[in-house]
C-alpha cells in the first residue's frame, strides 16, 4: 500500500510540472556553463547571448527511448519557429557510460538529423543547475531568461507548442 501511495504522489508531482507557473517555473534559467563540447554551433551558447529569444532546453540522452520519441516534436518546433526567434538547445546528459563518448553523441546528432545546437553535459553540471531529475525534460525560457514552462517525459506536445507560441508573441 505504501508503494502505491508513493507511486501516486510521483504521478501527481510529474503532472504538475507541465503547468506553466508551477513551483518549478518563473525562476531565472541557469546558463550552460560546465558543458562541452558543442555540436551544430561555432561557439558555446550563453543565455546572455540568447536574451530576447525564446529558448527550448531539451534534456536528453541518445540512448533513452523516451527522448528519441520526443525528438520529432523538438525538431519540428526548431524548424517551424526558428525564424520567429526560437532557439532549441539540446543538453545531452548521459544515462549510460557509453553515452559519454564524443563520437557517440556526434553520431547520434547526425543519425537523428538534429540541426539545433547540442552540448554534452557528461558531468551533469547543467543538469544539476536546472535541478533536473528525468530524461527527457523540456524547459521553455522566455525572452527575459526566465523558465516559464517545464514538461517531464513524453506527451503534452500541443500544450508545449502553444506555450512556445505564447512566449514568442510576448514583447522582448
């Protein structure tokens, strides 16, 4: 019975994370310090350099099947909204030891046809700065650099896309 109650509390907590304005949102987003190397960009990105843009941070691992299931949506948002000021940043935090290899991540980025910047986070510095606990997790950051929406796991794609549109429509 105790395990069932714990599981129900976990499900309830996960459901709340996708609600804009939840306890996990509204705070300044941490920067991408401590990660590297970067793919699909000439230089490491910073939140200061992205000010005035809406940022999607996708915490993922190339061997995580749930992460792979979310990639078509994340890639769609990148293609559909990049010209309107959206920047997608993939933060690859390894779930398994073999995912720490640069060649592995480089191959995964190519295989999955990811065109947005991806940073390796082998030491989980970015992961920890965000207080992240799960693969995949999406964070939407507004033009002022604040986390405005968080979603853990698969699903809620329409709600996430609507929030992207809302944030893009806000003044800088």
